[in-house]
């Protein structure tokens, strides 16, 4: 496996991990605020 290909794959994985964390944060924000409002 070429060295350049390895680097590009690592950047690809890191890029998607960042997207995943951002999407989780965007999803958890309205869920968290909703759960706070609906507590008994």
C-alpha cells in the first residue's frame, strides 16, 4: 500500500469522524432540551 494512499485514508476517516460528532451534537441538542422540558 502506497504511503500517500494511507494518509488519504486516515484523513478520510478523521473527516467522517468529525462529521459524525457534529451530527451527534446537533441531534442531541434538541433531544436534551426536550427531555429537560418534559421532566415530571
